[in-house]
C-alpha cells in the first residue's frame, strides 16, 4: 500500500517583505492565458478513515484515499492525508468506485420530437454532438452516485455511436472519456418511414444489406481503382461497416421477449455481433439469452406487471377475485425485480443502466428493490463498475479504486445497496468534488418561502490581510445542497473554486496554473465570514468578508440609507 508523507511548508511571511509578498499572492491568483479548452484537474482531497470498497469483494474497513490532479494518488489502510489536501472525515462513510450508467440519454439536448429531423440512420454521428455539459438533469444523476455514463441517442433505428462521458465539467471534449464506443441499434419507429414495427425490421435488414454491398464496392475499388467507377460516398453506411461486418458489436435496445427473439434472428441472418440493453423481459427468455452468449445491460426502469408480455393472457376469462389478482401481481413483480439476479445466476455478463427511466431519482430505490429480490450487493456493485468499465474498454482507467486511475468516486453515508436511509454525500468526477446533503421530504423546510437555512450563495466582498497589508477581492458562489461552486475575482483575474458549506463552515479550493492548489476555509456567521487562504507553499493569509445584498433585496427593502 502506498503512503503519502506530509511535508512541512515554509512560512514565507518571515522571508519576504510585506508589499512584495502581497503582490506575489495576487500574481499567483492570476490564471495563465489558455488558448484551448482544458480540463480543470481539480484540487487535492483526502477521504480519511472511511470504509473503502476498492472493487467488488475487496474492502478496506478503515482507510484513506487521496485524489490529486484528477487521479487517485494513494489508497489504503496506512495512507495519511497530504499536508496540502482538503480532508474529509470519513467516519461512517463508504467510498465506492464511481458508478457507471451503462446506457443513458443523460445530457443530450434535442429538439422536441415533432420538430426533430427524421433519424432512421444517423450512424455517422457520435452522441457528443448533442451533449450539453449544462443540460438539465445532470445533477440528479450525480445524486444517484453516477460519475460516468455510456451516452447515446435511442430514437433512431441506427441511432449513431455511443460515447462514454464523465458527468461533471464545463467542456464536452474534456468530459469525454472515450468516443465511438459502439453503434446503437433500436426498434424505434419513426414519424416517417419506417414507422411500424414491421417496417423497422425491414429497414434494419435492407440497411445491413446496403452496408455490406457498400463495403464490397469500397474494397474492390481499393484493390484495383483503374477502370472502375468510384463508389459514391455514403457516410452513414460506411460508419456501419465495422458492426455490419462483425468486426465490432452493435448495442441493441430491446425490451420485450419478442424483440429479443427478433434480434437473434437478425444476428443469425447477417452474422453480426451485439450487446443487449433494456432487457426488462430477459427473465422470460433466460435459456435463449444463455445460448446467445451476449452481455446484457439491464435497465432499472422496472415495468408494472400489466406492461409485461403475458399479463392479459394470464388473467383473461378467469373471473379472478381481488386476492387472486394480487397473488398474480406479486408473482409478476417478483419476476420483474428479480430480472437482473436471474440473469446473473444464469452466468450472463450483466451491467445496469437508467435508460427508459423518466427520472433518475428512482434509481437507488429501484436498485434496492432489485437487491432485495436476489441480486447480491457485490454483484450489483460489479454491474455498476467493473463490468461496464471492462465492456467499454476502460478497465485500465475506471471501475476500481486503484492508484493512477481516474478519480471518479462515489461516497455514501450508509449502504447504498440495502438501506433506504443511505445517500450519496460526496461525488468526485475527474477529481473534482461535489457534496450533497441528505434528501429531505417535500416541504421539509416549510412553506414560509424564505431562504433555506445554511445558504452561502451570493456575492461576498473579501479583504485579504497579510502583515498589515490588505487587498479587496470578490467571491461569488452558487449552492446546491451542501455543494458550492464559484470564483474568486481579484483585480488580476478569476480563479474557479468548488467545495462544501456545512454547519457554518465554508471549504473551497481551486487550481491556479503554475502555482498549485488554492484552498480557502472560513467560518460563516450570517452575512459575515472570517478564515484563511493558502496557496501552494503560502498559508495563513487572513480573510474577512461580508455578503453583499442582492439587487432584489435592495429593491424590496429600500436603499442602504433607508435602513
């Protein structure tokens, strides 16, 4: 196990004059000019004395994990937090590898269906073309523990190429973990042709025939172009060639028993390879899936019994009383919730996803139902970490807590897999921390309409003081739960910061290029705060501040002189 050894930091205040030191502080606060978008590597954090689930079945009961520059720097029982780390007390917390949503439409921003261009074959496009880092709903996924997702459209027949995205950041390129992972194939009818299921099946077959013909023409022309008419370029068909020729798999979105049977017939006819996603009725065709020998990404969009094949047949013309109906519903619910467990026990490779869920807010609740129905917590964790990471060719970067891997961590209070009281407290995505408070019932804050207790959002006028010299800066913050983000703005430029505000204590940090980590901690009392800033080797820069009234509060309450 690796050990991080604390290093003492010099107090430069004793060696540098007052004016020159203060000037140095603000020069260091000035970010270097960047000509291209870059991923902020995040700060230095240590979750100390926590339960570390480094991989399914591997647990360090009381250990420490250190994150630096977006990567895991150290993890183990004997690791100590570095001197420059923001330390999170891990008592009562469990740290998991970041959860991976194995098929999702999270972050995709598309026009309304009626205004959308027909998309029967958009195979040449990758999903990141529609991904928006500021899309509504990303925070809700992170609250469920998801750091990463395989993102793709599922509204076309050939729906384009899926990408693996980390779910926090400001730049799509920086959030992309891997592009062009797999081609997506669905049974989605279109507004125009193909609109019916029969037409979709015919379109699938014709497109695969056309793709194989296009491949034959291109290969023939490549071997001997002289004397042969050049084949016309078709970006959509040519993007399908690797999957249509069996060199790469399709990811096929199927939900019902009959769709799975249709897929098997298509695969046998064209010799294609595929993974399955959706599969809510996989428990009805277990032997068939075993014979297909393909990975299955199970959606935790749990259908009600009446949506499952065979529901009406079981109940038709039987004059069932209420007790008999409930008995059948209980049987069907048990099969629906036990779907993932059934497939795992059959020896299939299983991952989990949110695709089809109207909201991710039910994911953890549904996960607990699935675990209660027979999926072991260890297998559930594997289906959310190691299996999708391996499937997507990212096992060397994601899926376990190991030194050098991407710092994607899910930190929880309680057992996320078995306890309804458990919740995600912190999330690290590419080493950047986000904090969450325990979910509250609706109306928990009352209906007074006032600002919730414990908010630090707004604009703060700060004064930095060192050896009698002072300088004014501005701190702006936004807050969601206990998580805060914002920037410190000096006369020389801005520094982005993020962190937490809990029980009157504000802790934020940010990266200053060529200078290191800036850490700011303060005690907040109403509209006043006091604390210190540390930057690289310099520490002990005293800070005081006062919150500026918002324009709205001034308009409602009069001018300063009126008070």
